[in-house]
C-alpha cells in the first residue's frame, strides 16, 4: 500500500474523480481540488473522511487563491509526492473566426495558467525532498489538429511541451514528469464543451465505444507505479473506434 500524498485537480468529475477512487484503493492520502465543493465533500466522505482526504474549493485560474489555499494544507497532506494536473476544459465548437474570445480566455486561463500556478505551488516541495511525480493531462488534440480545436488543441500542445521542459529542468533530481494524452472519453467534458447541451454530448458518445474515466485512472496508476528509475514521458491513448483523419483537400 502506498503511504504518500497525491494532489488531484479537477477531482469533482471525470478522470479526476475516477482517479481519486482508484488512488484511495491503492492507499494514497488525497488532496482533492475543484470548484464544486459539494461534490468534493461527498467524495471525501466516500473515500474515508478528512483523515484520508483533504478537500479544497479552488478555481485554479485564481493565482492568489492557488498560492493561499494550497499553502493552507494540514500537516499530513503537506508533502505531496504526486501532482495530477487534471483540471481543464474545451469550450465552443465554432471555427476560430467565429469563436467567443471569452471561451479562449477561459481555456487559456484554466488549461495553461491554472496548471502553471498549481505546478509552481507544489514543485518546490518535491525538489526540496528530491522526490515526486507530476502527471499532466494533455490530449490527442495537443498533437493532432482538427477543425474547431484551435485554442483547446493549442493549450494541450502547451501542456505537452511544458511537460517536456519540466523534465529538462528536473534533470539530476528524482522527480518524474508524464503527459497523458487521451482521445475520446466519456465524462462531463463534452457537456461542458457543448455548453450544457446534454443530448448533443450523449450523441457523440452513443455507439462510439469511448474510453471511460476508469481507463485513464488505470493508466495513470500504472505510470506512477513503475519503478522509480522509469519515467514514462507521454502516453497517447484512443478508443478502438477513433483514429487519425485524412488530410483534406478542398477547392476554394
Ligand atoms: P470533466 O468535465 O468531467 O472534468 C473536468 C474537471 O476539471 C472537473 O472536476 C472540474 O471541476 C475541473 N475544473 C474545470 N475548470 C476548473 C477550474 N477553473 N478550477 C478548478 N477545477 C476546474 O472532464 P474530464 O475528466 O474529461 O477532463 C479532465 C482533463 O482531461 C481535462 O484537462 C481535459 O482537457 C482532459 N481531456 C479529456 C478528454 C475527454 O475526452 N474527456 C480527452 C483528452 C483530454 P469543477 O467544475 O468542479 O471546478
């Protein structure tokens, strides 16, 4: 059984919630972060109460709040050995010239800046103890272009390159960095992406045999349980029903 602390952002839903359950089973102490505090409270109760699970209501876009609230952790949860930067979202389906700039701000502020703020808050402790693992949630959209993915895909390309550059900075330490790059997985992601249109979100998943959050939790659990000399740099994973598209050519 693991006797260490993992901090998961975006633990109120999807991958983060599945991972919290999986890690609780493996014996991790957990720090769970999200904005929807009621959901975190229910998860805390389910997974063993405040002795095992510390919950933090936090919007990762708020830099001052990230510093303040992550700094307030009680003693058993101070030394974070594993950080999972999972909080993130896609917003809107329009092409770039019709997209809402507010959606772009939200994606950049959450997927890029929020991830940076949390990493900056947690990493010094890992470096000091010369022990740790940062797992970031990228996406296939960070590597492969597709229509409508403009800023979301670019934000995940940032996560991919930031993960690699973190590895470069951390040479000479025992701190590992991994970028997980999933394809289609059924969570609340599409509900958020389609701005609350549940029917449309369900249609995308129906019959397409998507990944499920427990698949991602299983993969992350495998990555972190590898022997300490092994660093998995990245893992790209798609459901069997998904693959790359053709390079389109169209008369103008
Ligand atoms: P969900 O919508 O189910 O979960 C997203 C989580 O992020 C929620 O817990 C949400 O919590 C949290 N979150 C969003 N914004 C903020 C914020 N500003 N501050 C704190 N927490 C926030 O989606 P997934 O589980 O699918 O997504 C998790 C990650 O995986 C994301 O980074 C996503 O981009 C990535 N991903 C998802 C794929 C998929 O197909 N599902 C594919 C590839 C990557 P709350 O709203 O309570 O704050």
